[in-house]
């Protein structure tokens, strides 16, 4: 892969990474009062935690692809 192609791919991956981080930030969290009362100290409901886990897995895939570029 040429340097220009790597640069374009890197920029695209960076944009995807930022987009996914924004998606994670928009996932509703459990209110702090409930979190403090729970012994588990969970940030998300089980459904929302699954969404966050899937998004974080995508971030790992992006990170791995960026490492392969360089």
C-alpha cells in the first residue's frame, strides 16, 4: 500500500474511531444514585452494556488495523 493510500486509510479509520467514541458517549448510563446503591457499580443497563461492548470491540478492530498500516 502506498503512503498516500495509507494516509487516506488512516484518516478514514480515525474518523470512524471518533464516530464510535461519540456513539458510546451517547449510550444512556444508569443514574449515579442507582450506581452507588448497587453492589455491582454498573454504569449501564445490561442492554446498553451490550451495545457499549460491541462498539468497544469495533474500536479494538480499528486500532488493530491502524497498527497494521505502520
